């Protein structure tokens, strides 16, 4: 399993998610529940506790790295995001020096590909630069520390706001996976897929830095 780590910069801190964040996440979600559209967020403290517990199960199984998002200006937790769908490519033998075979990412065997998702922010943090700051931190870690090959981002195909936010990051649209899984509103969701690959990262990074400079 990957060891927990903190990412900080551009006015936000991504803290490893713990049970102690549940109350703050419940408060963030309660700011304006109607602002989340097709995104599921916890409803009340008990739901937030279940939300955190489920995220930690994924972490303990080596499938996710979940964070609470803290806005440094007022030290408030304003949402959550995570790395998920972590996978390590089974390169042909011999393995690179110092790398051993194994099905899950670890400190000595970082993921080859990942997704950034399960992202939501309190109404007061939306359209403020918080998302761009979080994505810059996470993509920097993925491409510059893990030396990852690809990061996936996806959303309900009907979620125009989320799709616009992903496109503004500079991610490339790949298409729609139809009838993918149950939607938040009880229907069946079509999922819009986007990605950033390693060769695109320098341009994406420069764009995110320009956006954050304009905000700050």
C-alpha cells in the first residue's frame, strides 16, 4: 500500500482522509446541497462517516489514495478528492532494478496509470481556483513523482459543469461509455472520459499555472 502523503500549494492542502474529517465534510456538503448536480456527496454526519469509511477501505485495499481538501485562507475543509483505479503495468521480465512484481502500488512500485475522481467541493469553494490548485498538486505528484503514464478523469455525460471543469484543465476528451453504471438520480449513467498523458503534462501544467496566477 502507498504511504499517506500531504500535498500543499496555491492556497490548498490535500490531507490524507481520516475518520476525523467526517464532521467537516458533512458541514461542507451542507452549504448548498443543490450545487452538486449529478455528483454524490454525503448528507449529514452519519453519511459522511460512511463515506469516509468506504474511502478508507479502498485505501487499505491499495485501490485509492483519498484526501480531504483544506482551504488555507480560513483552514476549512471544503471537500474531498482522491487518486483511484490505481494500476501497475506488468512489464515483461526482467523487472527494472529495485522493482519487484506485485499486483498493487507501493512506495517502491508506484502506479503506472491512475484516475483522479470522487471530487466535490463546498459551494463556497466552487469556481474559486480550488479545483485548479488541487489538480495541479495531484497531477504534479502523478507525473513528476510517480512518473505515471496516464491520468483518467471522468464524469456523468450529462454533467455540463463537471465536463467544462475537466476540459478547462486541458484534459483530452476520449468519448462516452454508454450505460456505464447506476447514476446518482437513480437512472443509468453514460460516462464521459477524459485523460492527460505524460507527453501532454508540460502544456497542461503551464495552463494550470496561468489560471492560478490569474486567480491569485
